[in-house]
C-alpha cells in the first residue's frame, strides 16, 4: 500500500520511518524545506530537553548511521534540533521526500464528498492529491494519507471573538505573528520602539523576556484577555525548570513595572496615528482604553488549515478544529499540563474518510497542550492499528 505523508516535520518524519520499517511505499510532501516550520522558529530555545523531543526509533536509526547526538538533557533551539536530529533523519530516506511541494487539495478518485457516506466502498478508490512544485501542478495517488502538516503558518487573529480586528489587514506589515527573531536585523525594528504584545502563553513570555533583554529601551505593553495580575500561569513544582524560569521571569517583569500589563482587555480596532498605530482596547465591562504603539507582536497561537481536506469526509471538533474523536478526551484534560496529558489511541485519530488520519499538532487543532512525544506515540498507534486491520482482512 502507498502512503502519502503531508508534512516533513518531526511527526511526518517519524511516520515515514515507521512506514518504511513496516514495508509500506511512502512519499512525503513538504511545502518548503525539510521541517520548514521548525526552520522558521529556529531562533526559539525549547524548554523541553532534547531527549523528550526524540523517539526510540529515530535515536536507533541515527546511532546506526554513526550520528553524534546531543545529550538527552540539552535544551536546544529549533535550529539546533533541526540540524542535529531532523535533517540527519531525513537524509536516510531522501528519495521519498518531495521538498517545496505543496499539497493544495485531497480528494478521492471517482468519488465526490457526498458519495458513499459511511460505506466501506468509499475506501476502495485511491486518494488524489493535487500538488504544486517548481515544475507546476500534478496529481499523485495514495491508498492512505497521513496529514502531519501541523498548524504553524496559520496564526490566530487579534480581534475579539477570534476574528480579524478592524485595521488588522491594513497594518499587516507592522504586525509580527509569533516570536520575532531578535538575533538578526529585525532587532532594529523593535529597539527603542513602543510595542504591543498580545497573548498569554509561553510564546508571549518568550517574546517579553527576549525584548526586555535584547531591546531594553523598548516600551512594552502586554495585553491579555483574562483578568489575572500574573500574565503567565506557573506550574507548581514544574518538572521543566526552563519553562518555570521563563514564566517566573515574564511575571517578574510585570511586577517590577518594566512591562505595562493590560489585563481583562481585547482589541477593538487599529487606527493610523501620525507615525504610529492607535489601538482601541475594551474590557469586559465595556470600558475603553487607547494605546499608541509602533509595532504589534501577536503571540496568539495558531489554527489548522482545513482547506486541503474540504472534499473528504473529515470530522473536526466545532470548538478546537482538531480531530473530532480526539477533541472530547482533550477537552476533558483542559487546563492540565501537557506533560500529564496522555496519548490517546488510533481510534481517536480516525475520520469517517477511510484511510485518512490527522496526526501531530493538527490533530489537537487549537488546543495548546501538544508534545512531540505525543505525536510519535500517535504514529505508533496508527501503524499498529493498520497492521491489525490488515491482519483481519
């Protein structure tokens, strides 16, 4: 059977290794370079150690190839993780990789979306993948599709209710989504400027700590939706010391008034000033506040791109946009630390579409508590399920 894997990030590469070990024919499609998303956030240091972000299968393969690996407790940047682990893995099966090849749409041969609903006959026809690479567009066929494309690249909007705020598109060149790279030329963009930071997770904590360290003369206004005085929730007895230190440092900057905190606030509109941006904010009581800034950093998280599977019978959660069967147990773990969230089996990753699976961060949708090791466990469970199914047919 031929498996098409969408995305050559950590989970996609794990899926490719597992598929090849179990005798499947494989093709991996990556919209950019290998582990493109990791490359883009390569300047960010991970607070989970190297050993937590690898798999036994990957480590064994690299040891066979004589690759020297970092110590398990080492904290790497995204770039270091990509260079030391992901790229060496990918080199061992380069002939199965299609880089700079975007999957535009996935359908089924001789099947429309409405055909063969809940009928096993739907799975008798191969998948059709519309691809675009440097040579143009083409069709590829597959018996099984594993969507490991993640969520990075589809940032959430700034506005109340999750929609774009009026003026967001007009100021797009002055809004940075995610964690900016302050090690290069972009530091000049923020140094000595007044910056609005939006978001309350660890990405926002990384931004505020980086800006305070590398651009100490920048004025930072930190906006969060919740009415709490400490912007980042700290985990008691956190087993990840680097995460604990990050949250504590970000909260300390607020306590010491080195960062101005606007809590219980949302952005109502962005308007042009003379040379700056006028940001109109509103709290839950309807009171308004006007903030004038030069730049905006949106650390608001990411959402899955569902357009490529629009012609398939996929089922996603209406709250998270993650895989439907996985959403309920994940919502049951809402508020739990990602380290304590269990990996749920292949049954939670199934769609009504036969042979189609969503793995990795995209299976969680907008839920933030995903770990790479969870993705690796998902891969193993799916291939175990496929093996059992093959043994019963």
